[in-house]
């Protein structure tokens, strides 16, 4: 039995890889929602020991989300391409996007004046 939660087309018309990606994406959304819920509950808790448990649970959900992201990266070339471009960089995300579109990047200045004619 294939989970069709959120599918917009009949399963019979979808590629198997599309259905598997759907499963991963739905699972990722559920993990992200759980991260949010645990974080809110930890913030709201007045009991230190309960807050510790809730933060632990949140961190477990973060681990699950990262595992799903890695599966998605390994199984979808477009995700992998965008992950390489946007993740683990210090550049502002909007500058990365501008460079990808061919927009002019802001000039880099080092505050040392012009080197022309030096």
C-alpha cells in the first residue's frame, strides 16, 4: 500500500522515484513540525527536567530531519545541485542567488584604496 497523502496525481501515473521522494518529503515535513512543537513546549515548560527531555526529543527530530535531507540529496540531482550551491557557505543567501542568475555581484572593497597605477 502506497501512502498517497498529499499526492496530486494518481499513483499509477507517477514514477516510482517520485513516490519515494514524496514519502521522504512528507516525512521531512513531519520531522520539521515535531522540531517546532518540541521547541515551543520546551520554551513554555516551567519544569527544568521536563524542558531537558523536550529539548532532547527536539534534537532527535533534528537528527531525523537531517537523515531525510541527506537521503533526498543522494536521490535527487536537483536537490543535490542546490544543496552544493546554498549550504555550508558564509555568503549571504541572496548573493548566491544573484550570482546564479548572472546578476552583477556587489564589488568587494578592502578599504585599501585603488591599486591601479601602483
